[in-house]
């Protein structure tokens, strides 16, 4: 009898272990962001929060440092269900639909506060259908930060870039704005930017502040203009295929990403200010624009987003109308 009881106990323990193992859900999140970066640390922080809230029933494995490929590759994997969650910048979103380039339009918002309000209170409703049609369920909009101009000569006003080759992202909005400035926009990935500046293939670069400073762009293009001409966002989204398999409780736990989006935004925007201060303290020429200089940059974008929307088609025109309505709702 004792032997039978012992065997039965082992069988019960094995059964319970198997049940616990089956109850645990592990989702993989892919991003190019280094795990040591503010984006990587934020993603891991949310993953830890979800693990704690769920008692270990839902775990997020953050795979950073571009281990799963570049952003376009990661986005495609998410759309196909090969990666459960994706965390990507604005750049690859045109793979879903070129109309998503609209959110990268220069001077789209009247203020930082308005841009944050639109991004976190309205953008999921406006752009969510495009992501859902592509097989992704948006969880939050990811702050990438404001564009700065890194140049080898001072560029306080846009006419300083006339005739110059300027690194831009591979977006229709960036290329169109470069043409408006009379510059030659050269689309290239971020990994190619430093070598291009070193060899003189480009004389300036548009880059988000935190990233541009972190990779040392100011060392090869030492004039930094705080143009803040574009507010860049990305997304954290879950693959539709993975999302359908989750329980209602697991979906609720994933909302930690949604709730944490504004915190990441505050971190990135605060880091921009701090890093610019560090550059100034180190003697790097940082140009904070006068009202007149800022107006010249803004004037260069007059009518650009309407032109871009018309160029991209009816869907883009509708999205722009919705963004403008959201701006009105948010105020200036």
C-alpha cells in the first residue's frame, strides 16, 4: 500500500507540474533597440511588470539588439505571426501602408502637449485599422523623439542646407521635406549615417535626438540644430495570430504596454533635453532657434502634409482629416 501511495503521489505531482507548465504563456518581443537603451529598459520593465501581475502565467521575452533582424524584418515577422510582439519605429510602418508616413510629417503638431495627446488618446483609433488589416494589434505608440539636424557647418535656418546632401529616413515625408529645403535628401539606414558623414557623402543628417547623440553623430557633424521639425513615433503591437490565442485575462495583462506608453514618452523627451545640455557643457555648438529662425523652418513645411496626403491617395487624405480633428480636440 505504501508503494502504491508513493507512486500515486509521483503521478499527481507530475500531473500538477504538467498543468502549471501548460498554463504558462511566453511571448517573444522583437526590437532593434539595445537592451541597455531607454527603449530596451522600458520594454524589459513592462515585461517584468506583466510577469509579476500574472504570477508568472504570462511572460514576455524581450529580444533586443536587432537579434531578429532589422526593423522591416521584425515587422514582417510580426505580421506573419512568427514574432508575438514587435517594437518598431516609424520608419518601417510604410510597409503596412504608405499613408502611415503622414505621422512623420514635419511640424504636424502645434506643441509637444498636442502631439502627446493625439498619439496616446486618438492615434490607435485613427491608425489601428491599418495595423489590424496587416495582422497587428496596436498596444501603444512608442516615442522615438524629435528630429535634430546634425551638420558639418552651422544650419540655424533651412537655407543653410540648400544644395547640400542630407541624410534622411526612407520615408516619403522626409524626402519631400528635403526637397522643400532645396537639399538633396539621401535615404539611408542609421548604421550607414556615420560613415557617410565621415566620407562627405552627406553633409548633414536628420536624426532623432536621443539616438543621434547616443551614436556620436555630433562627433562627425558637430553643429547641432534643435529644429524639432518632426516628432517621430513608432508602435508596440502584438501579432494578430498570437492575440487571438490569448485569454481575456492575458490580453488584460498586456495592457501594461498601453498604460506605460506615456511613461516612455516622458523618459525620451526628458533625455533629449538632458543630452543636449551635456553637449553644450562639452562645448558642442547647439543652436536653439530664435522665434524668427523657428518660423523659417516651419514655413518650409507649409502645405506639405496636404500635398503628401494627396500624393498617397484617398486613404491618406481621410487619415489626415482625422488627425486634424484630433488636434482640434486636444487643443494647442
